[in-house]
């Protein structure tokens, strides 16, 4: 008796659910991490929601978009990147809740999130045999992926604040530090062609404190070592740029679809 291929649909997606790490991917990623930093401060402080309520609202919104993301059968740029922005905000809020609300030292939260992220990677690799983002094609792999993303944002926020604030290094030097680390990581891959999966995840983690330092540098007052642009302006400008890039990606995908269908029918 033959088995229908439809049996695998509940656990396997139709295609990879994660975009390739192209230039546009990294640009949006850095912009999204910056928005995560500034939007959390905007909602909590400027709007006056407070950190606990901001965390709750953003967590509910993230849960909704994660459900939509899991239900999607393919990569959809608007849905994917809205989820990334929301998880960036939630990751920032979680770290701030621990630091400001519960008084957990940044060194402790950085260590805890590092261990948690390593545990996710270890279980993911042991279960699936790969950590490649080119194979996020099952529900279980996608669950591992988004859990890892959440911890990278929380870890990046804690590590970025620890280095920029408690060490006294400052926002701009911290930005240069993280940018330099990303350049070195990229060089290891592009020049040495070593460890593409490891290099990707290192760069992904480093873009979080890079974006956080960028957001703090732009939004903080000059007295606090920033440029005084403010959380509202920084958040709005970066969201507009993100939306513009996503629109371009959607248009490009739609234009490429007819050509792909025609090749399949040949």
C-alpha cells in the first residue's frame, strides 16, 4: 500500500523559511536590532507604558507573529522581518527587566544567556545534525531557530550594555569594537573560507550589540555620550528604511516568480 506524500506536511515546510545572508539581510538585521533598542525605550519611557507593560505587549505581539510565521509555508519578507523586529524588542525588554527590575548584574545575565544559547545550539545540532540556516525547512528546526534568535538578542543586549556602560567604554567606541569584530569574522569566512555556519552565528550575535550601541549613540543625550537624535526620530527613520528595503525584496521576489514558473513548465 502506497503512502501519500501529504503525510509529511504537518512537520515539513515547503521551502526554507529563512532568507539567505545577503547584503540586504545584514543591513536589515542591524537596522532591526537598533529599532529593538530604541523602540523599547520609546514605549517604556517616552510613551510612558513602563517596562513590564511594554514587555507584555511586545511579547503578545511576538507570539501572534510567530504563529503566523510558523503557519507560513515559505519565506515571506514582511512577516519574517516584522517577527525579527518584535523579537529584538522583546529581547531588549527581557534583559532590561532583569537588570532594572530585578537588579540582576549585567555580567550575570550575559553569562546566563550565553549558556542558554550554547545549550540551544547543542540540542539543535544533536537533534538535527546541522545549524545551517539554509535548512530551516521543518517545524522543529524553525522552533530551534527562533529560540536561538531570541537568546542572541537578549545576550547581545546584555553584553552590549555591559561593555558600553559598566566598563565606561562609551557608545561610539563600543560600536567600533563590535563592528571590528564583525569585520574580522567576515574576513575569516571570505578570505579563509573557514566555518561558514559558525561565522554566521558569531556575526549574527555581534550585530545585536552593534545595533544596540548604534541606537544608544543616536538616541541618548549629549550629556550621556549620545548624539541627542532621540528615540522617536531614530525609531521612525530606521523603520522607514527597513520598510523600503523589504518592499524592494517583495517586488524582486514577485518579478522573479513568473520566470521560475516558466522554467518549471519547460
